[in-house]
C-alpha cells in the first residue's frame, strides 16, 4: 500500500487545488454579481415591480465573468431592453465597475451584451501614418484591439466619408490617396472645391480628370465627370459575357473618384443653372450605379451626410461608411445606433472614426494622421 500513497497524496492535492479554484471562481462570481447589481441600479437599467411583499428590483442578469485582460462580463438584457440602453449609460456603469471605459457589443442572439472593462480607451493615442510600404493594402486604421485594419481597393464598395472640421477626415483622405500616387494600377480622379487636394498631383497621370475650385461656370467639372462616364461606358462595352466585374490592370487601372465636399459642389451647380445641377447629379448617380463592376470606386466626402446628399440610392451603393466626429443626425444616416452611441461620438477625439462595411459590421477605429505638408511631400516624391 505504501507504493501508492504518494500517488494518492498527489491526487488529493490536485483535487484540493481544483476545488479551491472552483471556490474562488464562485466567490468571484458572487462578488461581480453584487458589483454588477449596484452598478446597474445606479445607472438606472433595472426595473421595479410590485409583488405581494411590496416592491422588488429586477436587474439584467450577469450570465458569466471571464477573468483576464480585459475582464469580460456577459449580461442578459431584460425583456424590451436593447444594447443601446446599456450603451446610453456606459459612462455611469464604467466607474461603478472599476473601469475607465467599457467596450459594449451585442451578441448575435439579440438578448445578451458583452461588456469589456478597459483601463483606458485603446484609441486615445494618435499616430502618424507610416509610409505605404509599411501598411497593409487598403489601410483604414487600427481597431480597438490595436490590429491593422484594411480593405484593398478592388474589394471595396463605393464609400461615404463624413466628419466635421478638425475631426481628422482630411488627414485620413491624404493618407488614403498618397498611397497610390504614381501607382500604375490606380488612377486618382475627382473634384475638390478647396483646391488643396490636387495641388501636389501636377505631373501625374489623369490630370484631366482632377478639377479644383468652384469658380466660373463649372465647365471643367462637368467635363471631368463626363469623361469619367465615357471611359466607364468603354469599359462596360468590353466587359466579357462571362464576367460581371473587371480586374484592374495597367491598361485598365482601378479609378478612385473623390467627390470632395459634394454638398457644396451640388449647391454651386444649382446656382449656375438648375439644369446643370440635375446634370451633375445624373453623372454622379451613373458613376455610383454602374462604376463598381468596371473597377471604379467613388468616395463621397462631406462634413455631414444629409438625406439630400446620401439618400437611399446612394446608401445602397456606398456601403463602406466612415464617420469621424459628426453631429448625431449625420451619424444616424450611415450607422446603426445600437453599436456606437451617436451622442458620444459627437465628441470623439480627432482621428477616431466609426466604420461600417460589408463583412466587418460596425466598429470604432483610429486613422493615422498625415498632415498636409507630409501629404504634399509623398505625392511629389511619387511624381518626381
């Protein structure tokens, strides 16, 4: 019997260790249940009902606690509650749970939410955009986990990018475009009322498709849009019978059409002539409706996505949507409000955006900053 005694002692020790861990987990669960109850009551996401003995408070049940970094709570919503109800009180829940901020996500079943308790907002730290060769193709920014996020241009849909002045929208656009200056597989085109966007592109291919400013009768602007539509028609004519999309080549490069401050462009066209405004809208509508199959990608840029600019037809075509700091009404035009709180995003730091895209859903990211002088330098180096 003595031969088996050490084994038995080890077995008892292992069982004892497992038992202690189980007891610790149960105690931890009870502690977090109490903490969650106090936090939920303080934030006002509980319900009070009358029972025979008086009143009782019903709290959204804490289903599980996953220890680690960050700590994760799974909570089951009460009947009639939405994830947006929890997000609306996140700023009150976080300190009660001992966190700086919460990352809240709805689970696919629609009745549970996932709360990650964070010590700091992972998107708080700005960064200068590295050179294109150090980034993944189609780089958009870094996600809340610190991972690079990119969608190559050939795989993108048309896009809408919005953001108020100083929100980081322009610096993001500088980075996105400068990555393809001098690229034989990409032609960058479009209209820029400010006159700044195309200034460093002198000497690069496609100059006739890039127009700056809004002075005059907009003849050059309409000519550029008509030329883009004409080339699109030529591509449609050579689209093989057994294909529904063209792959970009050096002979038929991908065409990125930037429509900077589109609301202002439409307003200027209407002032010149109502018929001209209708003509411009018709050309833009054609680029959106027919361009993607022949390697055109339209990027609409505006301060706020009003319904008059981004109506149902545009939203159906431009499914890649990026919102930097913007008023809640503009946010609601492009994103589901149960994922990110529009009122909170209105005060987002410069460079922090919300992305909605097919295959990715809706998430927050931080875009790299590329100031104008660095944008000019990168484009001019490509043109040299």
